[in-house]
């Protein structure tokens, strides 16, 4: 069982930046960030494979950057030009070395004030 621990959430004004980090307790495959706003379904924000290939939701392209350090089993999400609609709980997700295994972090709150 792999444990994921997120950090870096907080309160920021619109237009500001935040950096989220996620640390896995063991080796993992693809990593991702999801978010869930109040009253809405959880949505995929970005993914990063071990080979550093990345994908982004259209609404964050050009403003968010996902990265990872495979040696340290960590991933980061740099969020720039934040908008109030980015307010949500952000979750780290990782696939195990056996891809069918999926792990979630406990979530970290991001609040963007207008």
C-alpha cells in the first residue's frame, strides 16, 4: 500500500500562484492531480508519466505545470494566474507499479479570492 501526502494548499488572491506537492511512500507509476469544488464532481487537472509526458485539462493549460521526481517519488503542481474558479480541494493520485492499483492523497484546500 502506497501512502500519498499532499502539501502546499492555502489562500491566494486571484492572479496569484501556489505550488502543490505530493510525496509517495513508495515507487509509483503515472501520477496526477485532481480537484473537487463544492457541489461538483472530482475532475482531472493534470497527469505526468514516469517518462515526464504530461497532459492538462484545457482550463489550466498554459497556467499550471505538473512535474515529478521519480527518484524521490514526488510530484508538484505549479499553479499560476489562479482564478476564483480554481477554488477546490486538490487531490494527488498515483497508479501503482501494477497500474490497476490506484492511490489517493487526503486532499489539500486551495482557495482563490476575487
